C-alpha cells in the first residue's frame, strides 16, 4: 500500500471538511442519506405494556405507510428538559409528548392540530373533558392531541383496612382517621412530599378539597397565604406525623407504587398503575389491591389528572407524515388496543370512550371513567397557561409542605411559597 | 530604497496564458503548504473550530441568554444583569445552592485527599495480587456515574436500603434512617457517593507521585533517626505537594460542577437542600423553562472557578 503523502492528506481532509460544512450549512442530508422518517418522544409509561403496544402500533404504521417510524421514551421527569433542548436547537423528534400545561409553554413552536382533532371529534363525539381542553386547546387551536389522562383514585389494601375496622376513605378526614390506625399496625399511608409529579397531583387534590387555591381566578393575584391553605398545611402535617413515614420526603414518582406493591403501604393516591403492574406480573398483592374515588373535602371532590398528549414541532420536516401517524394511532381499532394494553390507565379525552370494555372487564377499574367529573387543570380556578407548569416543575408547593413539616411555621411556609410563585409570575410569560 | 520595475507581460505572449491556470494554482497552494507556519495553523484549525463551536459558542450563547428575559422557545429582550442581581438578592434557593456548592466541594475534596493519600500509601506497599488490586481500585472511576449512582440510590432507598438493613441487624440504629429524605443525611449521601467515585483518581495519581520519590531520601531520613510519621511529614508530603496540587485542582473543578450524582440521588431535594449550581440551573432553565435565569445560575460558577484555581496555584506557587 502506498503511504499517503502530506499533500494528499491535506487535500482529502479539505474535501471532506468542505462537504461536511456544506451539509451542516444547508441542513440537508446528502441524497443517499434521505429517507422518510417520523419519530416521536414520550415518557416511559408506568404500565410498561402500554409502551410495548405503542411500539407495535408504530411498527405497523411503518410497514403500512412504507416509512420508518420510531417511538422513543424517557423518564417523565426528563421530558421537560428534552422539550427545551429540542425547541432551542430546532432539531429532534417530529412528535413530542406534553404533560398538563407543558404544551402552553411551547405553543408558538407547535403545529395546529385542528384538522386531526376535528376528524377524530367527528368520529368520537364532541363531548370532551373540560380539563383536557384547558390543557391542549390554546388560543383557539388544538396544539396537542391528548393520549391519556389517568384518573387518580385512592389505591388501598383491603385486608389492612379491614384489620383496623375501616372502609375505603370517602374524605381526606376519613383517610387521616384510618391512617392513624394503619400506621400503628405498620402499614402507613404514602403520599409524596418531594420533587416529583405525584407530590403536586395530590397537593392540588387536597388543596381544592379544602377550598384553597394558589392564585385567584385572574391567575395573577397570589392566594396562598389564606386560612384555607393553612388548613391544608395543618392537614398534611398531621397526616405526616401520625399516618405516614418520613420516606415520603425522598420518594420519586414510583416510590408510592413500590411501597404499596411491596405490601408496606396500605393506601396511596395514584393512578391504577400499581394494580396494572401487579396483575401483569402476577403479584399476589393484586387480589388485595382495590381502588376508590379520590377523597373529597369540605369544598368538594377534585383531582389533578396528569393529562398528556402529543404535539408536532413546527420545525419538523415531516408534519404531514406525523399527522398521519397520529391518525393511525387514534384509529378506533388501534386506539382501543392501546387503551387495553394500559389496563385502563390511558383514558381518552372524548367521553364516548368511557364505554370501552377495559373499564367494565374488571370491577376494580369500573369507577375510573366517572372520575373525569372531578378533574381540574393545575392552577384552577386560574385560566390555563404556562405559569402552573413552571410552579410544578420547580416543586414549589410540595416544598412549602415539606418546610412546614420540617418545623417552619405555617405562616412562614406560605410566605416563602408566595415569594416563589411571585418570582414565577414575574419571570414566566403566559 | 528604489523599487525594481518588472514589465507586465501581455496576454498571449510567451509564458502567459498558455500555462494551465489550475496547475499554477495547485503549485501556489503547494508552495504555501510547504511553509511550516501555514501548515501548522491549518492543522490546528479543526481543533480551533471545534473549540469555538463546542465551547465558545455555547458559552457566549449562555452569557447572552443570562442577560435577557428569555423563556424556552421564545426570544427575550435585553435586561442587563437583572437576573444575576435578582438571584443574589432575592432567591433563597439560589443562595442555598451557593452554600451547598462550597460545602459539597470543600468536604468531598478534603475527604478524597486524605483517603486518597492513605489508599496510595497502602497500594505502594508490597502486596500480593498488587496489579489486580490496583485495577479493582479504579472501578468506581471507570463505571459510568449515572449507573453507579443508581446503585447507590437503591442502597439509600428508604424502604430497601441495604445500609439501613445492616445497621438495624447490627443494632446500631433502631429505626430506618431517611438517607435521602433528611436534608443533612441527603447532603452526606451525595458527598459520600462523590468521594467513592473520585477516590480512585486521587489514589492512583498520588501513587504515581509516591513511586517517583527517590528511596534514598527515606534511607537518609531513617539513618537520621526519623520515624514513620516524621518520614511521611518531612519527606513524602513535601515531595507529593506538586502532584497533590494538580489532583486537588482538577477535582475541585469537577466536583464544583457536579450534576449526575445529585440529580440521580435527590434531584436537589429534600426541600432544595442538596441543589448545586448545575442541578438548580437544570431545574430552573430546562425543566421550568426559565432559560435566562437558568443560564445566569450556571454562569455563576464561571467567576468562582478561576478564583479558586488562581488561589490554589498561588498557594502552591505553581507556574502552570
């Protein structure tokens, strides 16, 4: 083999560099590298069978459409950072999953999905859960197509409640009473008060049930320092001290799932994923696990569903193909299979899907569709916007509770949270 | 000095326009490349382009963002140093992260230095299976941080903690410790993992320094009646000082900017008690979408680190 001369090396390197620079500058791959491809990024589902079914459906679409389609997954806590990275660089996936009000943050970068949602609504009916519309219908346009709003019922171990002579708690006060007895037999209640999504979900539920709010209906006047919020904090403090274990201060989103599936916790506030996993893995705890409606309080019964769905980036080069993939996934047969695989976790935004057999095939899941009536978007009664997504992502509300539990006077904890929310309002544009 | 006049040949005359212009161009390029300094700059150019693209551009971009009121996906307008002032003056979480960064770095580097010297002294002794042991010591350094930290996360887990299980069985504690749920224990946990991960770097580098010390110095000290401690204090430590300075410098920079360990173990919790600059910048800038403020938090490290580096180099009188 002839050794390469310095001149040849420089010539080849210069040619290669020029070619690469051309590709990078024009942002167009060479002809031999071009292929129709559509990609989507979502969370790693708490019911893994749902992701398996999604992959199966996406593969089916690839074959039918003669393209390459791919579904990627990341843990839910990393999704916001992925969205930020993709929107800042204008590169990445074509379809992106958005939680709750995350879509509002990126609404200017998302394609209108009015045509796709219009077609599906014609087929599935116009009766849509209001909280889904709040989350995904922005300034007169559908920007995100909902894929799942999980109900957040009470998950409880029937044997433990029987042992302490209690039934499933109807109110948060009932839970406190039962929780005190349960902790004494070594089976505490488990609600996260930490840096995770579930901590926020349950906070909102308790907050609304006691008539408290974070801002007034104008979304601008902060309403944290109120007697009702003080009541919420006092409730949490008592529940923590007498019915929970300190673990809850360090849990992530799966902490409560693991606690109840390990048979340690007797009650958690969560979607039905622990039960779905227990059934799928044939864990004996599945027989003992049951669900009841989310607890209520003096002001009513509420919960904050982590509604999620897919949007298409404006910078996507395959907008039409991405819309076709959505149409395919939401085709009645495919959508039905997807819901079935999630064991009822994935609830569509059209009420007509309440008749899906998955919620009637198992008596323990029967209550789920009716829970939709209690769902509110985080921040309610404030209008939807990206402020409450930021409050959630900064974990301000669980931190307020943790501070109070850690000994900070309630008044100081609410003052701290007020200051933090004010910072968000000042720096986040709706 | 007079200028020599050279007649300009007319096109079509001999020697002009007849020669192949491409060949002439190549000849000129060839002659240019024969000059060492031209070729030198050309060969360095790709590295410079990479540095500019991967270091300078993101840095300048972050600097610009920190001076605006941008949120993710939307350009902002120039606000000067408002973000920096607001962080220092009004953000209690940022001030906590600032304190944490110094506590985390200071404690971890001191512990790694002390343990690193001990481990290096141990490894320098004549041991059976010396090579295997030295290789095994490097394992924490070799395993990807996120992966090994996940292992630690399980060991600190409130429900399944093997550490709690052992302590309970030994009767040293009577109830499970909340390693990641109590602020002080959580900080202790993240420092422990950082020490565990960084120790091999210290031990192996110090070991290299130890091996380089001339044994005759020890013999001379011994003949002067110096005991083990005196030999360590008056011979080993002074001669290790240049190596230690470099190791401590590198470790300080890397520890100060740590992200993985805190993110995997605590995500900054409980109640923001373990946030460092990097994790807080990630939470504020990328997760909450306040990218301007996030950039300002991240850039706070920039003036601090050169100051630490300067102070350390000055102290050690190293002229690097």
